[in-house]
C-alpha cells in the first residue's frame, strides 16, 4: 500500500507537455495542454503548474484571473501559484466506466486579454478493484454419462479496472477429473470453461467441490473466488444440442418493450421425458426475458445505447433427464439518432471593436451530443450572411471568431444564430441566438483605385517629367480622410532610389529624376504607400512596376574583324583553289539594344571585285561566289556595313583584307603597302566615264545657255526671279561621311570632282525614298540633276529605259531570319520584312556599287552588270535600265576615278576564271 501511494505521488506531477516546449507549440495546437495523473488522487493534490505551462508569470496571475470552465468541478486553479489542483474525487470507473481512455476535458479561461486554453487530463487506472463473482458458489449438474472433453461455461467474474489491471485469467483448484480453459470473446473479455477430463462414476463419487479463482494483471495482482458445486446425475445418454454455439444479433436502441430479439433452438435425440427441453438463462437478468418452452428472447424495457452497448447472455437447455447444454447469445445495441445537440456559449464579449482583425476570438461554444458515431458527429455553423465564422478548437469545442473586417458605420450590431446539426439519419439540430455589439474606431484605410500599376517609359526621357500618377481614396472624414503618398520600398538601392523617381505627397504624381537607359535598367519595382492622418494612422500599399522601353540609341559594334593597335585591318588568307561557297570568314557584330533594334543585317558597301565574294545578309558569312580567275587580283578588299533594324537604323562598318594564297610566305608580298597595279581596262573605263561626264555637262550648259538667252529676250522680270541668289541654296563643303563610326544616312551628299576650273555641284536628296518610288526614275524625288557652269560644253544623257517593277517575292533565307547574328544557315526562304527596308537596302547597294567602281568592279555577288540587283528584282533589271551617275559621285577615302568594268553594261556574266567576255570587252574598248 505504501509503495502504491508513493507511486501516485511521483506520477501526479508528471505533465505530458514539457514547459520548455510550450512557447513553440501552444499556438499551433490551439493552446492545448495535456496532463496524465492516476485516479483517486487526494483532494488538493497538484496536477501541474498550469500558469507556468501557459507561459504566465506569478505577477500576471492577479490580472489574468486564470480559472477553469467545466460542467463538473473536478479541478481548480490556485490563485496564488497558478497550480492545477484536484477539487473532488477522481474515480475512473465511475467517470468513464470501461472506456480504454478516460480523458477529462475542460477550458482554462484567462482575461486581459480574454483567451481560452484547452486542457485535458488523462486519468490512469490503478489496480483498486479486485475481480468479483456475482455468486459465492455455483451449482453444476453433470451426468455420469458425459464424455471426456465435454465443456461447461462457468460464471464470469467482473473487474471494474481496465487494461492490465482488469481480469486476465482464471485458475481452478487441482482435480483429476476436471480442468479449466481460459477463452476470450470478440470484445476481448475472458471467460472460463470447465473441461471434463475423465469419465464420472456416480456410484464412486457423486459430488465435487472446486474453487474457481479470477486473477487480474495488477502489481501485485488481485483475485476473487467462487465455489463450484458439481452434482453427478444419473445417465441420460443424449444431452440437448443447440444448433449454434454462439448467437449474434444486432438490435437498434429504443425498441419498445416486448420486442423479439431472437429464438434459440436446441434438440435432444432422447425420447419421452429425457427429450423435453426447458430453456432458461444461466443468470437471471432484468433486461431480457426468455420463453422456457420456445426459446424466444424478448426485451423487458427500452434499451439505451448510451448506457450499455452490448449484452452477452448464457442460455441453458435442460432435458427431462437433467442433461444441460449451453449457448451464448451476444446482443449488439445499434445507436439511433435520438439525441439533439446541446449548445452552450461561454465567455461572450460584450463589445467587439470594429478594427478587430479576422480571427479575433469572441466566444467559446461547446456542443454535446449523446449519440455516437455519425449520429454524434456535429457540424456547427452560423445562419445568414454575417462577418463571423465558427472554427473548431477541439472535439465538440468551437470558437466564434471574426471572419472579415467589421464596419460599425454600416452595421452597429449583429443578431447571430448558431446552429448545430448532427450527421444522423434523419439529422437532429438545435439553435441559439446571441447579440453582438460593434465598437467604433478609425477603421477605413485608404484604397488605391488600382490593385497595381504598370508604367511604360521610353528610355532617354527628359529628367523631371511625370511618368505616372497613383490615386487613393479614404471614406473617412476630416484628418482621417486626408491621404499623403510616399515611396516605402523598391528593388533599387535605397541610396540611389531618390535619384531615379520621386512622388508628390499630395497629388501622387510620380516624377522621373533622371533619363533612364534601357541597356542599364530594364525595369524596377516600387511600393507606394497612401497614409491617412487618423490616430492611429492607417495606410495601404500598392506596387508599381516601371518598364523602360528600348530606343535605337546604340549602333552595332563589330567584334570581328578587329583592328590592329595601329588602326590597320587584319587580313584573312583564302586558298587559291577555294571552290564556290567556300567559307572565307565571318563578320561578327553585336548591338546593345534589344528586339528589332538589335536585328542586324550585313551588306557589302565596297569590294575590289564584287562578283568574287558573297555576304550572308543575316549571318555575316563571307563565302566565295566563284573560283579565283587568272585575271583576279590576289589581294581583295571588302567594306562591310552592319545595320540594325531600328527606326532610324544605325550602322557600323568593317574592312576585310582577303589574300588568295596557299601559304603565309606566298601571302607576304601581297600584304605590302604598295598600291595595286593599274588595270588597263579599268583606265579605259575611267576615260570613258570622264568623256561621258564632259559630254553631259556640255549638253546641260548648252540647254541652260539657250534658256537664258530666251529669257533675256523676254520682258517679264518675274522670269528672272527664280535666279535670285536667295532662292537657290549655295553649295557648301560638307565633311564626307565616316562609315566606320556612325549610321549610314538615308540621303547622301554628292560632290563633283574639281577638274581644272570646272566646278560641278549636285543637289542633295532632301527626303528618303519611299517604297513605291523608282530609285532612279525621272519622277523619283531622290534623282540627281547636275548643275554645271554654262561655259562648259554639254551633252544630253540618254533617255531611261522604262524599268520593270521590283520582284515582290523577296524572301529571307534561313540565315536572314530574325535572331542572333550568324546563328542560322541555309537557303530556306521567308518574306522580306518591309518595302522601306528594301528601298534603303537598294540605296546602300547602289551607292556601294558606285563606290566599288573605283576599284574596277560593280557587282555585289550577282551577275555582271547588275550591281547585285538581278538577284532581287529579276534578270530583266540590269544597269542598262539605270542611268550611270557614278561619275558624279565622290567616294570618301578614295582618289580613284569612277569607271565601269568592261562588259558590265551588257549585263553578261563573265565565264569561270574571269575570261568569258575577254574578246567582247576588247571590241567595246575599240569602239
């Protein structure tokens, strides 16, 4: 006994939840605290320090007023120490019966602020009940004709304890004729069976006294005994036999008294009195009755599932000769939904502030339903549309909390109806109503008119310009409705934020403090705040994303070929036996812009022999267009222009020096700085061009002189007004464009060379050509008209042949499609981007072809005499359709005279090796 008391004292201060874990888990587990104590603890015993486990200090106890809220006062809280004390007797068997788990659940209430904590106490069973038999002795009659192995069910002992402390086994006093077998029912309860070991002889011994002992599993074990009085009767050969050893039946609760449960049946093969069977209960009960003749079992009273869930009955069948047979009837009571949920509201707040955050606790609701299973499962909810909700705190405990922001100006109070419905069929429900009053505070925050702002700003914007405006409204009055704006966060560095943008505190206008650069800053994020002047002040935030748009402000940059430190270009060596299509080199360029502004195209601006190489429009790959001929120079020069797709486009140039040689020693002589040997054919072309230019100038001067003489005879002074100095712009010297640094212009300033005293100026094209105009036709705005000195001889230019319309089926090759420069190859076709782009391309190609005439060539990878146009406009569009104004063009960086190669006007391509038109070109030279 003293050891048991000491054990209880040691266990009584053993909380399940360690105090140092409480701050981590009490919030996540709905402030649930669990203790485990043995039953029958003395009144005043300490269960645990509840205040300490909840995180309260001793100084807080007077103000927090920690107390216990439960139906039965099993526990109380010490006002001074905060310890949870036992206030009444804790008899586990009386409170929970045979339940395997006995838990006392209650709520601990703390005030200032109001909060609830769910506390559960597990009552551990102690071995305080010994097994008990209902009767101190039991009588049993056994026929002497009973065969060995016959079994007899004996009286069952009862033990109020559970688990190991409950009844575990039975023992029988020693006897040579009988033995005992422990058996177990489906519910786990054990019962004894008496087994006949030897044949009985009534003449030798007609009566036996045995002691049946029931033992539990406690430490030390407790036991109970009963006496078995066995009477040996005279032989009756055939005992009654039940058709089932165990009868099982389910019976719903609340059936009326007199309801038939089932009927047991036993048969006896004997005749006469020995076959007459009488039924009886082994132990008389007060719940069921048994018809001794028919074996029908009926109810005596109403059954309640909440009281007893199942019954186990032993039925005896005795024949007229005294033989007995037994069977077991197990009756399982089925729960019916006969209990409505009960609603109890605890600790209701009198006034709820309207600024209460969602989830603010208002009251504790406890639901009790006496049913079990689905009939005892309860759903608790609110009727109508109210800004409150019910959340589950623990089993059958709920919290009434706010669901959204309250507004006292709209609704000063709410009548809330709480409904609890179980899940039975049909379901039962109950309702209760409570009134909730709302207290007024400054509860209206500023509201932005947009949830977020997305602003597009083009780069190079003027500093100080407004780029956006945010606006928020506050329905409050006075200072509570005055809104000011500020920037509170950004993904930029805090020190540099104010150098980018600012916001006007009154108007919400966002100003750019600097010009943005798309290449340095693509986008940035701002968080703006609108704050009212209430007390306390309320605010709202909104995000603004500013996207900096790209402009074409970066020209392409050539990565390869790079220049030497002294500024000279590198050279690439090409084998002399290179076949057409041989990859010589590749021009690589990048553009810091993005999108279409970084879409690069490559063009040949000047070439020593344009027909010898081809250039990929999008890839920048330089390939041989034909095999090297005997007449071709070993040293070739290509001026490549790289242009982006912006509006207007920007460009850069690269110079390629190509040497046909099979080894480096062979290439060294061609790399010297001496000029290329003059070509006699090129010189002849130069003289022809000069002669043609002089004839044209003389013809023009003659026409001007004739007009002047005719106007002199006219008496109208208005006719001479057009020759006033103010009406015609003077020709001024213009710096030649530098193609290696900037953008290729849309319009070109063209100059005549100074030959002796003759000076010939040309008008410059004032507008870029439109896509629908002919490039060099008589109606084109960009046509060049010579204005020369009237004293020089003039000649008429030949009339233009009507040119064929451009071929509209211009296609991109696979290498020309949009993408990274040089990332694609192939000959697949695609639609050309636009006509304006084609016009600009054509202008640049014609200018380049004219410039290349200084080196004795005019084709750009196409057939001879076409300036590369037949590849795009069809074979019918050749140089014979375009007036040759190349003699009027000043070539920057070149002192060579513009000439036309032999055979180029005929539009005939030279044969392989450059000797195809050798004789025809000679005839033309003679003519």
